[in-house]
C-alpha cells in the first residue's frame, strides 16, 4: 500500500497490508493475551500509559512531521494535535482508577450489593485520519486501561501515524498480545467485521458507520459510532464584538482545512449584523496563509483525500448555480497537491448542498436570518446532531436557543472544541455512544451486579 503526500503527490512510503489471514492471526494473539492483560492491576496499566504519554512528548516533533506528510495537516496543527492527545491521556491517567473501581451500592443487614466493571474483551478500533492521535487515544487508552485487548486499524490515509502509535505503546510496556495494529484499507476493515469481537468502535463517515452498524448487529456486542456533522453557528443581533466573533467563527470553520467532525459547517447571522459579519469574516479568511503544510506559517494545508477535491468543487458550483454569491476562493489551486482555496459563500439557502450535506473542507456558507426563531428552524433542519454554537452577549438568550437544538454538544461564545471532562457524543446521524468523560471510560466495560448475603471478609 502506497502512502502519498497530499501536498506533493509523492509517495512517502510503501507498507505491507494485512491479509485476512494475518488479521485473524493478530486477533488470535490478542484474544489469548487479553486473558492475562485484564488481570494486570489498573495501577500498572496506568503506569504504561503514562510512559506512552512521555514518549509522545519526547518524539513529538518527528511524529508531527510524519502526520503532516501523510494527511496534509499544517505542521503547527500537527504539533497541537499531539499536545491535545497528551492532555486527554492525562485525564484518563488521573480518573480511570476511580471510575473502574467496584461501587458498593448497599451494605445493610447482611445483604451487600455492589457493581463491578469488567472489560468487554477484544475490541476493534476502526479509526479516522483527520485527527488520528485525538480520536485514537479516545478509544485506545481507556480500552487498554480497562483491560481490553485492542485491534487498532488506523485509516489508510494515516497508516504511518498508526504504526508509530503502536511502536510507542510497545516501548511503554503494553504487550503485543494486548494491542495490535491492523494495516490496510476497507478490506482489512471487512476482515475485522467478520471476527467474533466483543465490541466495535468506529470514527468516520455516516455512510461507513451505518454499514458497520448493520454488519455487526447480529453479534449483539457494543457498537459505537462517532460520525460526522453539519455543525451550525448562529450570531444574533445582540452580538457587539462582531470582528472577534467573525475571527472565532472562521477559525472554527477552517482549522485543519475544515476537515473536522465538529468544524463549523454553516453560519446563520441576524439580518441586523449580517453585512458587518460578512465583511469581517472575509477579511479574516483572506489573511489565512495557505501553502506548504511543513511551513510553520501555514494555516491552510492540503486536502487529505484527492477525490474529495472534486466534491468540494461540486458543492461550490451547485451553490453558485442556485444563486449564492462567491466572496472569496471557490476552486482548486493549480499545481501539485490537493489544495482547495478557502471559500466563503453568501446568499445561501437550504436548497444548496453546502448548507445540507457535510462538506469536510475549507468551504463555508453564510445565511441571513430575521430572528432567533428562524435561526433555530434552520439549525434544526439537518440529519446530523453533533455540535451547535451561539455567539452573543446574553447567556440567557444563548441557553434558550441551545436548549431547542438536538445536538450532543453545544457552545456559547466558543466552537470546535472538546474537553476530556465532558462526554463526546452525536445524535441522529452523527453517531451513537460516548467517548471522553467518565462515561467514555465506562464505555469499555460491562457492569456485573453482585448480591452478597452474609458477612463480608
């Protein structure tokens, strides 16, 4: 399998793919090893994860270069991603023992009741390329700490990063018979779906997520889907610092080339501040430096998947054909690599693909609304339910709006962010299940109820 640099088109490296036979062999290895791994004390598992975190810091610069060269992410953002992953790992280090410990629910008159948390067994983590460290550690780290064996298949577009994660975990003390990297494209994924695993954890597109969910349904094991979104942002008329809001919204829309599940994908602005917002937003976007992802000054890098460039062009063309006004960008940059200009469209509506279908790139539509009621109606006009943001001066007004939105995460005066202390979950076509927070620790265990009659020893 050839790993291509999306910024140059050059082959970075060629790696050997797993066959169905080798995937099954890795499963058998981990299935046997998990029986021993689950009995290792949680404190010892956490020590290994702590060493893994230290190795991420020690090797961060070289890891960031690998990530940038295979996905096209600007180098500064690659460094930021690894730092962010370290923060999440620290959360799991500090909180896992508490949330995995037995819970005594009742001790009374000789009848004692407790809940114990046991690992699921051997799970598959079919991961994503846009944030391979962040979405990877959301699953890999709590799953291992809880005593599971893990078959980790990084996306074929971030394979080298996935292999580096495996190397560092082994160096940190995670046994090879507790964790294995599966290398390949959808064929390797199919091989995982055919195995008798104890859980499936996927991050990626809605289409692929639905396919996996249906394929493994008969197994009746946990199947968690972290899928995409069409995340809206609304600017009401009581927003005074429009320039600052526009800068925040632009960053939320275009960070990581717009290739984020929780990126701002559509913007609604009250008619009273619409023109001022448009002007400030376009000025901000025009200042974004696009180009070589390995330059520290670059903010907009390359689109990871070559075929997606055509999709972005089709969305722009569809919008303009239906009456949208192009304010900046609008086409693929000439020359080598998968570069698409940061694009802003005004006068948009919900008859256009750019306001309905997930974009996952540096293209944004901005729509005028006359009041909060119309904004809520537009924001709710979607099959997705990942995040929603409102920027305004009144907390009371923001809360009133956000309570009407069916999203797993909502923001007031911020956007495009996650916290390890809060659950990350999607609604509707944005997925099912939870990562992060204590709920994301317990996503990798199954409860066992103990009814204990008699005197405890």
